C-alpha cells in the first residue's frame, strides 16, 4: 500500500514543475484587456511569451501563468530600468 502512495505523490511533484501556459485569449480575460492589447504588450517586451507557431506564420503565443502574476505584481509590466 505504501508503494501506491509514493507513486501517487510523484505526478503531483512533476506537475508542479511544469508551468501552466495560457493563450492570448486567456491572458486577455485574466487581465480584463483586449486580445490585441496582449499582443502589443508582448511586442513591447512588457509581457514575456513563447511563440509556439510555425516559422513564418502568424505568431501563436503562450504565456506562463507566473509571468501574468509578475506582470500584475509590478503594476503593468513596467521595467525597473525604465523607471530609473
């Protein structure tokens, strides 16, 4: 029975290490902004994203949930260097 408990605990630990990736639509909903504004934030470098689309095609971005938390925490993604 203890081997079952250990095996059940392993996926939880592994799942915690994998970041949750959100689409631009999900980010727009979470930040209460338009999807186009999410693309603008990414292009300006204020929001870090991963392009999972094909090269040469329209970008298909994914944003880590932790990045959204950081963006909110710093008050809209202003860089510390920009404030200095």
